[in-house]
C-alpha cells in the first residue's frame, strides 16, 4: 500500500482509491515474536490466544500508521478519507480471542455481535464539529461505494445510480444529518457459512 501511494505521488491531482484488506487480526493470529513478547505479561496464564490476538491488533495499528505516514510523505494526506471497518463480529471466548460485549452472538450468527462491527472514518476534510462524533444510524456494507463516489464528487446518472444497492451516507457522516437508512438486509440465503440449513422459511 505504501509503495502504491508513493507511485501515485507523481500524479497528485489524479483521483486515487486504495482498498487494503488487512489480515493481521485474523485467525491463525500470527505476529512477530517481538510483538507477542510485548503482551506476554499482560494476560493470565492460559490466555495465549488472546495474547497473540492483542499482538496482531498492535501490528495492524503499526501498519495503518505506516500507510498514514506514506500519505503524508506523498502530500496526499490532507485530501484523503480513511475508512476502517471489521468484516464481521469476533468469535467469542478464549479460543476465539474476541469479544463483542455487550452485543449478543458473534461471527457466523445473525445476532448483533455477528453483524454489527466497529468502524471509523478519519479525514482532515471532516468539518471540525464532526471530529470525534458518533454515527448512530444504520450503515450497511453496500453504502461504502455510493458514499465514496459522493465524497469524490462523482457525477452519477440518476438512472444508473439506482443500480447501486447502497446509499450515500455523506450528509449523515459529514454534517450530522439524520441517517438515510432505516433497514438493512442481514440474510438472504437458506444456508449458513458452513452450508448448514439456517431454518428460515
């Protein structure tokens, strides 16, 4: 990612989109020994998986910092929007290393602990009154594309815009307007992740 940002520095006025699907905080929870040692004394005996997970998250944080430094070095940071989100809830418990408390359930379930995830948006372009603000409205995965197209100033043909499943959340995120979404689709399949029947009629 940092290398791509550096290459883009040669064309600073051209739009640039980067999608980085980081695997650092994902099973099998692999981190460098230095990172693991950093957390070894912070967990009770028997919680090795949680310790490794903490080390992975710390390495993820360091990696995101390198991307931000690359954006600043390329002179692109002041005109950048960074969106970070998880793909699903954690697998709760000692073996899964995650926690969705106070939400019920986790990955592989349709409870909020499985489908409601932490996310944040960061940008020097945000209005000052929106920095640190919380968005309590619904935001679905499908809203990312129309939101970023809107932020980028894309001129969409209204007839083609209807082909997008999501809706732009710019007014809510940028200006605190009421959330534009009142419902989300959580499941449309008869079978679950492991092809087991979900029991929906």
